[in-house]
C-alpha cells in the first residue's frame, strides 16, 4: 500500500478561452500522505482555494492529473464521481454563507447522508444527532437554524457536515480566518483531535503562516497560480529559498514591540 493518498501532477485551471483566458493555476504538483496535514499557503488570489475546489469537484481542471488512492480523481469530462466526492470533503472559509439559512442544521447533516445514499431515514437522523453531539452540541440544537448560532458554532457545524459521510481527506479552506483568535484555537484543536480519532488526511489552505506552521508538517507556497516553494514546514520557515516566501514570512507580525524585522 502506497503512503501517498493524493497525488497532484501539473494541475492546470483556466477560466475563459482565447485572448480572454485567465490561467488561475499553472503546473501545480504535490502529494498528500495518509494521515498527514498538508498546507497550501499564499496571499489572496494565489490560486490556493481554486486548487482545493478542484479536488472536490467545484472547479474543473483544464490539464494535469490527480490520483486519489491510486485512481484517477476526475473523469474524462473533468467531473469528480460521487463516491470520490464522499471521500473528499471541504470545510469552507465563511460558515455564514456555506450553510443554507433556511434549513435547520440537523436537516443539513441528514441531506449529506441522503445524497450519498447512506442509511435509512431514521439511521441518518441518528447519525446526525451523534455527530452534533461529538461537536459539543445538545439534541435541541438539531432543530435550530444557522442564524441562532455564533460563528465558531457554525464552523463546527460545517466540520460536522464534512465529516458525517466518513471522508478520507478533508480540504480546509481558511477554516479559522473569519473567527476571533480565541475561537480559532478551539477550532484548530478540534480539527487536530478529529484527525487523530478518525485517521484523516487534511489539506489546510491559509494565508496565515503562523497557523499553517502550527498545523501542517509539509507545505507548498503558491504565488500567481504556481508553486514557488515546497518542503517540510520547519525547513521552509527556517530557511526559505524563494523571495516570495521570504516576503510572506517578513509580513508575519512579531508580538514584541522591541523587535523589528529587517526589510
């Protein structure tokens, strides 16, 4: 059995055609191993979220190959088959916009199971109740609407929706950037605990290098749709090779007014 769960090679994603074509992602390659957290970092517009969306079928690739657990992820039309969609789930950046405001949170979790054809109606509701309990909610929260929850609670519900179908890989797209610092730590600790408990692989997408440094063992740095640097997180942070990586690290604030960075 290979140690690699996901293998991305020369991924290309282009919007439009002809002279108006925009190359959002160009020649991106990386591997994600079983049980690891892999980081994709870069500023807004670098293409990192577009890469994540292509893995869950929200964006079709224009070129390159993606293998998931030894099989081609995309079919000849660029779509991701339903079974692979179950095994690769996504946690979105803004929980307020990623959850249907007209649907009760319990119904949202049940819907994910229904789409995948998992269990009977009673089993789906029971499984949704159990997942909410694992996230720290009580049975009464099952029938509440998204507007009745805080931002941190909504993000836990988004995580529950991703995990309820028992995925192998979870793509976390800036999962804590919209939250207060104190809540960020809670969500990061929750993700770490769930990863150990469920033996998940994770792709952690973020512009916040301090967060990525805490959660990811290996990273790629993206700039203008391309990977400019990759390697073990500790090595990249200790000795960055690319000027763009150095610029990102120099922009990280130092919580000590007595220290100043060399520019």
